[in-house]
């Protein structure tokens, strides 16, 4: 397979599956919000190309989780470089680590400018991951992006600043053929970033783990299964779907002398998106505390849990 190239591979590809995925943390004085905005681009043979989008806000002060979803078969004209999407007013565009996001739903809207403070990270070392019979994926991340802009909270417009994480993944793979994954994106206050993914089979047993450790200067190296130790410390059951999710984790990377406790900002951050992607999943804002090389650290992150739900909608 050809290597990842910038800026060419920031643009859409003619593959089965592709997504541009943002999660982040916004601060307005003492108020704290998590956000998720993602655009999926799905191609299946001669069928019309489908675009889907999810937007979610975790309002930590109100202890409210809100989300919305959209789908479209309308063509999305692209700029000469980079990417640009407009899903009925939900906008996403970017080039070279300078991105813009805007989206709205009942009670919440955001308009955000993002600027990468580290170079892109090629997950797996070269940005190419093999999932065996499921297919092969290209995957890069911008693990630390500075965010400025505003959030409108129940009609009140507030200036915000914060940090975001962006994933761009594409390839000829199908992501819903059973099983699932636990995905962690973690940003520490010492400037380090960590991505960990645990892949599970149909019986919910882990079959592999992989990840990346990113140093404060932007250099990074891939993590193998043997580098990663993670276990759930609790459980939460969705009152809407009856799905049981792990809730709270301990994660360690011995070679970095890194030990973290991961706590959800809210236990209920479940998205029931059967109208678009056909799945129910948990994607949530989390808080971090622990030690790294003998020094205390704190941080923010996101955790995604897929494959636990058996949708009833």
C-alpha cells in the first residue's frame, strides 16, 4: 500500500469507509464541556454515497449529555486541498492542522477554530493497520489541537478555549462486522498524549491491543499489546437500552512508568444512532489522574465503547 501523504490524504478517498472524528474539551470560566463531532463517508458499490454525522455535548456543570445525528446522500463538493463538509448547517473543514467546526442542536451549538500544536501521528508507526478479514485501514491522528471559539448553552453565547483530538481513518474495511472496541484518547498536563485501542471479538473477549505514545515535543512511537495494561473498575447499565458498559478504568504503560485512573465526567454518555450508523455506542468525556515517570499528572480524554449494545430500536 502507498504511504500516507500530506496534505493529499487529508481529503476524501474512494474507499468503503472513512471518517473525520473530533473530540475535545471546552472551558468557559468555571464551566466545562466535552464535545464530539464526526462525519462518516460510506461507499458501497453502485449505491449512492452516504454521509452521516454525529454531534454531542457533555455539559459537566448541568450533568447533561445531549446529542444529535444527521444523514445525507447529497454530494459534498471538495476544495482543491483538504476537506469540507456541510451537513445541513453542520460544517467541518480543514487543511494542514487548521480546522473549523460548527454544529447546533436543541440547547447547544458550537463554532470552533482548531490549530494543531503537534505534527500528525501515523498510528501503528506507518499509518496502516491490518484488521485481518475485516480489511485494512489508514489511520492518522492530530493528538493535540488548540481550540478557540464559542458555545451557545441554552441561548447564552460563551467564549471558550480548550483542547481537541482529531482522528482521520479510511480504507476498504467494514467496521460493524461483530465484536467491537474500547478506544482511549488521553491528553496529560505534562504534554504527553496516549492512544490505546482494545479490539474485542463477538464474545466480548479482547483479541488484540495497540496504541501510540506521543511525547510533548511531538515525537512518538507505537505501543504493542505487551506495552498496554488496562482494566475496568466499574460498570454502568443504560436505562434506555439495557446495555452494560464498563465505567471507569485503570490504564498503565510500564515502559513509560505511566499509571492512570480514568473516570467518566458523566456515567451516561450513550449515543443511540440507529437512524444513521445503525449502532448504539458510548462515547464520553473522561478525567485523568495518576503518575508519569514518578511525577503526578492529570488530564482530559475521551473513551469510546462499541459492540456492547444489541440495539432494540
